[in-house]
């Protein structure tokens, strides 16, 4: 079982790294942000309720996001592990998740924290695109993660669009909000001895190699 968490400020590359890790270790990539955007796209009851919160860059309340995640983690494809992208965002979420792990007799061995300077993150954000259908992420300014055909998703051929929360005002708000929540969360995982800080502003493959090296040095047996 390989469970891992990726935490980072907005636009530090956790979506890209999570997807690559998911492919390498053949485990699902679970992005709470993507789940929520999908609900909005499908105009479900939940999607309608949360649309404004997401567009303003505010966090959903801990109980709601945990319920959404919980039902995803109970699916069959998660039984051999998963990459958690964007959860937990608060200490309360981390504790709710720990209760879940206790109940299911699982554990988490790797929490990767990708750090990045705010200005570099904003520069990256300018090129970020997502698939309007399958939520795959791209960056037209980064060679390694550019779409093969401009504005077209490599995976499903749908149009690529900008995220509604990828504008300067919302980015700044999300970045600052992230910094206020992150210290207690980092300390929580540091005390458990499972936090690994990685510089997120390097080349995509360099960051990826560092993460994989840490995992390969560990014991993946349980
Ligand atoms: P992301 O795709 O991770 O950048 O998340 C996009 C948005 O979804 C965030 O700005 C929040 O509004 C919401 N969201 C995603 N994950 C969480 C979470 N763990 N807790 C609360 N809100 C979240």
C-alpha cells in the first residue's frame, strides 16, 4: 500500500507531480480541487452550492470536504494506495483523515511539501490550463507539461481553459490563506516524522526525481 500526500501553495506543481506519481506507482490521483470542479461542471447540487466558494479562493469547510474525500477513498481503486493532492489543507482535516486511517487500519508514510516563492508561482499560474472535460492540467509556459496541440487536451481531446480562480486577486488570496494554515499542518506531520520538504520551483523532472528517490529509499511493503 502506497499512500502519499502532496501539499503546496497554489501553482507550485502539486497537480503535475501527483499525476506523474500516480502513473509511476499505478495508484489513483485524488485531487480534491478536481473533484469539486467536476461537481461544478456537472452542475450538481453540491457543485451549485460550492461554486462561489471555489471562485473566490476560499476553503470549503472541513466537514464537507472530508465527507467528499471519504466517499472517494472508499472506492475499490484506492485499496492499493493513492496520491492525495490538495488534502489536508488544515490541521482539523489532517486529524479527520487520521481517524479514517485508524478505522481502516492504514497509514500514511509520505507527506511531500512543495515550497515555492510567490512570484515564481504567479509566473507559472499565467500559463496554467486545465481540460474542460477531464481536468487534466497543463502549462503552456513549461515545455515538459505543454499540451501536444495548443489548447487541446492530450488525454481526451477536449478544449483547454483557464481556471476561474487563476487570476491575480484570487491567487494572492489563496497563497496568503495557504500560508496561514500551513505551519500547524507542517508541524503535525514533521512530528510524525513523515514530512519531506522539496523545492517546487525546479524543473518538473528534477522535483519528480527527488520525490521518487525518497519513496524508493523507503519501505513500501505495508
Ligand atoms: P486546488 O485545485 O487544490 O487548488 O483547489 C481549488 C479550490 O478547491 C480551493 O481554493 C478550495 O476552494 C477548494 N478545496 C480544494 N481542496 C480543499 C480542501 N482540502 N479543503 C477545503 N477546500 C478545498
